[in-house]
């Protein structure tokens, strides 16, 4: 019933709009406004530009200031401070350019709108002007490039020797975290060995793998460099830790890496934000299928002592599942058994 | 039937050849070789795809803005992709995004923008009867149409369309096990793109050939309108970059169907370790972005070219820095081929290369800056008439500034780490591409509609359309910047899974509503377009009082454009408001010798050269008479 | 004052090239880009390691000679056409077509030779690329042979002569390009092994 009412109402409404359109068309023909070069709408449009400039610009400034705390994520890494600084420098420069150009862009139409009596100025070029606004942006951009280049170089240089290694392997649709254990060396992996009990495809014929262990949470120490070794098992993924300003693709067959130093523990950040539930998170930012938006993993920053304590309490793969090394050659098998027995205590 | 080549020659004898041959519906509207009709075919098809692309974006925006909404009312259209409790399938979300991107970028802005205006304007503005090869043009359109048909079919198959993002990175796109959309849907996507590439190459070859070989007498490269320069350079970019996408797609096809390992390596998926080894997924990214980045300039340059024309015309003032504009576009053309890897900063790219690409990326901002400042200076002290086309052109400049400046952030590799694949990127390219280029398309339609259809579009509806769209687009995409800075990843079906991302649900709702209203505003345009086509006021021969050649043709130019001799060109296309001239515009066809009162000193020098053109013309006439006798 | 003059030039003479031939050159540019991107991809992959090394089949040497020879015979046909010597035109074109087909057959046998050396399309990209290069080139050469036959048929209908060289010239250009492309590919493969 109401569906019918609304339908009839809409039809009648459209009829009215149609009639208004036809009426104003007829009126404009009667008035002869079609013959003029610039109609009365010219003034309206010119005025609207100013309205938009003031309204839009005002809204933008207001919102930018009001919501700053929401969109500016807290920084928790050393390089993040640098890149964020770079970001805001760029923002300042482009912000100024943005405002100036838009003021001009909307002011000119208002000021120079069409009048019958005035004639536009014939001003086809001015080489000096051209030169100025080629060189100035070039210098500005050069400054930005230099700043960016320094930051980029620092971020991508090889990790320090004492970095804590963590492997993050992306697969549909989760992250498998693997720690190298006390030797800080990850065991080799071979994708052909992957199965239900060996999710990462660890090659246990490499003795470095005996102390490797998995963790549901990525725990890293504060103030010490951490090296993420990143790879993918099936398709492209991408590790993204927003508060760490960290992102790197996980590519199958081509392992990648990213190292950083965390500056604040999870507890410190909770205290700072006044949010006891706060956690650092890892997300996936390369399209990978139906669960792309659900590849979540918690990242927890702790004090170095706490980290070492936690590390020592973890049990390797082979301790949890001795069958993994059951069919190794004798020598390696013995070594593995020793390792297992040590952890059983 | 051969007519007699009689020995006698008289002035009236040509009348026997003047009668038009009778066209039927097929040869006039379907299999036409007339570049104008082909241009219109591209436009209408582009509009169809714009509606499809727009509708797709509305659907996924409903999901993003109103995650709890019951979408059961879409089930008649979308079928099983809506679950029984009214939720959108996550995979279909990705498919929507993928197809939205592909359709908008390629079908709407490449074919709809370049295809339409290159075909329509090149012969008209350079003074040619048609393209170098009308047949190739026709083929170009029909390949595009075929490509569209295949792509359209892929929207409705059971396993869904391609859903690996518009960039279709392997392994996701190469392996059917990775997601259902990578099966038949992806195959159809590849086939459609193959035909699309064929269409673009055929068109591009034709455009370049026509511009270089078929210009009318006097139309030197320095007298070509900026529109033509833009189309010319766009065609060159396309010619050089589309084959690379073809190569990428070819290798992908081999990986998908023939078991090769170009892109695949060390993959364990669906409980199975694949035999592929030695491949490199990053290789595909290089090849794709070697096209992908030039593609964004294929999309943008025509829009900038169109804007140059419209701003100058409606400012009644010559475009500022004509030569600088050309050099800018040439600079953009060249640089567009050397910055592709700025899309791959975090893909494990060699750090040294990253620095190089950052440097080159920010260089590309300089020619763009020059263009922006030149537009502003053209407006300065002009006599501005706000036609709908003019409004859209000003809007374009605004979007280009807004979007372009965010490119500066992204081009800085250190900053890009945080911003890559977030909504900041989405906002960036929607402002420059979705909005700036789209406004160029709209501006072009409003400006050249009288030439296309011989009628005027309704200006008032155009104003309403502009303001609703202009404000609407900013309301849609400006908030996305904040969302992106906050780190929200793109291509996420829902953001409620993460703590850091679930704070902007109200802003997303705002964006979605704005998107719906913006799309609704386009219906005004569509009504205006189709209604005016049949019932619009009959246009005058030169409604905008423009200087360029297309306005010298009859109101409804037949195949061959000019019924008689093609007019010769004597001056550059921007003689507006010349000091001393009677009118505030002087068409290109008026000899400099005919307007001594307004000639600049250097133009007076050219009057002598002009005599040579005229003398040449006379010599040709005499020579032809000699041949006849 | 100098800068003001610079943006308006005098009457520029049109480029002295047939539009159809120019379009053919542009088409050649697109083909160049396809092969350039594929050879670039080849280099990248090779540099990444995990690369199978093997020798190229000897047939490639003979094929290169055949392609060169076919270019010579085609050019001879072209010169004859300029002199309205239609008999020689046909002889040259027929010879070239035959040589082209022999080349294609040779390429087919080279694939057989590759299989004999355990270099397959599937498997290591080193082999895959080789098949792609030769296959894609062969496809273009098939179109070249078709074009040759079209022009040959035209010559039988007396449409190829000194006053009507367009199709012949385009055919010669395209065929020489394909020959040169093969030599480039062959040299490229030779030097990258």
C-alpha cells in the first residue's frame, strides 16, 4: 500500500520537476536570454565559487584540527618518527600550495567574470614567469627528495648484527610467526615439506631449526633492533604494522625483510592513551582473497628483560610434536632428541 | 561504375560527383567508418560503462558505509552473492572493486575519453576528411565493443568476475585455487583486455598517423590546438605501453593455463605444493606498472588538453604559455615512462632503484605544476564565461591540484611505506583520475556536444550537475585522506576486525551517502544528454565563438567533414581578445594579411610567408588545370 | 622579442611519407615494445638466479641463413617490381614465401630439438622464455608470409608495378623487420648463455 503511495508520489514529483524544467525553458526563450553571450547564471556561478572556497576551505581546516588525534596514529618506532616528520613537512609545503592555488583558482572566476564592456587581456606568455614556476617547485621538490632519500636509505640499509629475528609467513588467511630460538638463527624451509603439522614448511634436517618455535603473538623487545623476515606461502600478502610505520610485501619464492626498533611498549602506550585495551596490530595490505581483511595478528612490545624471559619459556616445534623429526638421519635424530629432552625438563 | 573522364573541363562538371550516396542504417550507424560516428559510438559505450562502474562502486560503498545493512533487496540482481541474511559476500566485494577499477580506468576513461575525443576531434581540428584508415578505426571500436561484451559476460558467471584487484597481481590471479574469481572470470578478463589492447593499438596507430600525415595546409605542429597535442602524445604513450601489458598478460596466460613458471614460485596452496619453480611475482608488477603508470597519463592528458581548449575559449584569452604547455606535456610523456616503480616501493625493490624512482617521480610534478600555474594565469584578467564546460574545466584544475599534491607524499618513498595500499592512495587517484579526468570528459561533452549533435545541451541543468558533482566528489574523496592517514588499508571488505581501524565508521557512512548523491547527480547529466540530443535547442555554427577548425564545418558535417575544400590554417588556435581586433576571437582560417590592424609585430613578418602559402595554393590549382587539359 | 617569434612558425611542409607506410612503422614500434619488454623480463629473471643453462639448437643457425636469404630474394623481387619486370617479381616472391615456410618448419623442428635436450615449455623459465620468443616471432612471421602471398596474388593481377608500389614496399619493410627481429633475438639468446 505504502509502496504504491510512494510510487505514485514519485511519479507526480517527477512530473512537477519536468514541468518546472519546461516552464523555465519556455520562460528563457520568451525572455531571449539564450541570445546573450553570458546569462544571469554567470554571476551565480562566480559567486558560488567563492561560497565553495570559503565553505569547503573552512570545513577542511576545522575538520583537520578537530580530528587530528584520530587520524594521527601514535608512533612507536624510531624510523616512524623520521617518516612522520617528513610527512608533516611535506604536508606544510603542499598545504600552503594547496591553499594559495585554490584561492587564486576560485577568486579569479569571481573577479574576472564576463562583462560586455571589458575585454580580456592578450597575454600569451611571459618567459620569466614560466622560469620562476619551474625553478621554484624544482627546488622545493629537491629538498623533499633529499629528505626522503636520507630517510629511505636509513630504513632500507642492512639490519644490525644484533637484530632479533622473527619470521612472518603470510598464508590464506593468517600470519604464521616463527622465532629462531636461542641461537637467533632460523632453520631452512622448503615449501614442499609443508603440511598440516608443519605449517611453515620447516626443513628439520637443518639443525638450526631444532629450537625454532611458533607463537600466536608477535612479541618484540623495546629499544633493540628487530628484523622481520617476511615471506608468503601461497599468494601475495603484505605486513603492515601502522603504529610502527612498517610495511613490506610478502612474496612467495622471494623472501623480503624489514628491520626496525620499537620505542614504546604496549603498556606504556596504554598508559599514554588511557586505553587499557590498546594493542599493536599487524594487518595485511596486499589483496589476497576472501579473508584479506581478517588477517590480524597482535604485536606486543615488551621490555627487553621480559622478552628474554618469554623467549626462554617457549617450546620448539619438535618438542610439541616429536614426529616431525622421527624420520631424520641418525646423527640429526640424536641431536634432536637431546634438544627435546632439554625442553622437557 | 566508372564515369567518363572527358577531355573537356568546366566549372559545373563537378556537379555530377556531388550527390551523396544513400546510406542505410547499417553503414551509417553500425559499421561506419566516419570518425565522428565512431567517436559517438565510443562515447555512448563509455557512458554505459560509466553507469556500470558507478553502480558497482555504490554497491561496495553500501557495504563499507553501512556494514549492518540488509542487502537482501539486491538479491534479484546479484543472486547468490548476497547471503540469506542479507550480507555481501567478501569475495564478491573484491570482485566489485576489481571490476569497478578496470571498467572505470580502461573502458570509461581510456576508451570513453581518448576513444571519443581523439576520434571525433583529430580530423576536425587538424583539417582532415577522416582518419588515415577509417577501417582501422571501425575495427578499433568493434574490438573495444567485443572486449566490453566479454567483460560484461564475466560479471554474471557463476564463479564471479576477476577479483584480484584491478592490477590482478599473480599468484592470486594465476591460481584458481587462490580464489574463485581467478578461474573463468580471470580468463574472461584477460581475453577482454587482449581485445582492448588491440583496440587501443589500432586506434593509437591511426591517431598518430593522422596527426603527422593528414594535417591541412598551414597546420604546423606549432599551430595545433593543445587538445590535439594531448591526444597525439596520449596515443604515443599508449602505443609504447600497451604492448608491455600484453606481454605481461601473455606470460600470465601461460602460467595460468600452460603450467609455466614465469611468475610462480615456491607455492603451497589448497593443500598442495605446486611444481612451479623459479618464477618471480615481482616481474609481473614491473611489467604491469610499466603500462600502469603511463596509463594514468593516458587518462589525464586528454583531459588536460580538453581543459586547455575550454579555459582559453571561455576566458576569451589565449592560453598562457602555449609552448610551455607543449613542453610540459612532452616532459610528462617522457617522464611517465621512467617512474613506474613508485608503485612498488615496498615490494622488496632494490633500495637504490627506490631512490632513483623517487627522484624521477617528483620531477614529474614540475611539468604538472607548470600546467597548473598556466591555467591560473589564463584565468587571470580574462573575461570569463561560465559555460558548463568551463565550470567542469575549473573543477578539473581544482581536483588536479588536490590529487596531484597528494602524489607528492606518495612519491616520497619513505612516506609511501606508511601510505601504500591505504585509502590515502585511493583518495589520491580518485581525485586526479576519477575526478579530474572525469571532469575533463564531462567538460569535453558539454563543449563539443553542439558539434556532435547539432544541438545545445541545457546550460541550467549543466550548472546543477556541476555543482552537485563538484561538491559531491569532494565530500566523497576528501574524507578518505584522513581515513588513509589513519592507516586504513584498501580493498578491505570490513574494518571492524582491527582496533586501529574501527574509529571511522561514521565518516565512511558520510562518504557512502555522498557517493550515492553524487551518482544521482549524474542522472541529471544523462537526462540532459539524451534529451538534448533530440529536443535541445538547435545550435549555431560556432556557439562558443571558438577559433579552431571544427567550428568551420557545417552544423551536421557529412562523411568527409567539409563539403568543399578543406580550409587552410594561417594562425595559432588561440587568437582571443587580440588588441585592435573587432571581435574577441579570430578563427584559424583567417589569413594574417586580412587582419593587419591586430597583427603583432612578429606576425606582420609572417604575412610574407603567408603569401607563399597562398602562392602554393595557386600553383596547385594551375598545375591541376594543366593536368586536366 | 625573440621568444615571441618562436611560437609561430612559417608554413611547414608535410612529412614525405605515405600514411599507410607510416602506420606500418608504428605497428612495428608496438611489436618492438612487445619483444623489448619480453627480453627485459628475460634479463631480470636470468639475473635472479635459479636459471637453467643449455645450448641453443643448431637449427637456429640454418634458420638465420634462410631468413637472410629470404630478405635478399624479396628485395630482388622489389627491385624487379620497380622496373616493371613482373616475371621476376613473381619468382622472387614465390621464393621468399617458400623460404619463409621453410623457416617456420625449421622453427618447429627446433622446438623438437629443445624437447630432446629436456628443455620444456613448462618448468624453468629459461626454457619457457625461449619458447615464447620463438613462438611469438613465428606468429608474426606467419602474418608476414600471408602478406607475401597477398602481394604475390596482387602481382598476378598486375596490381604491382612501378606506379603502384605501396603494398610491395610495405611487405618488404615488414619482412625485413621480421628478419632483423629474428637476428636480434638470436644474437640476444646467443649472448645470454
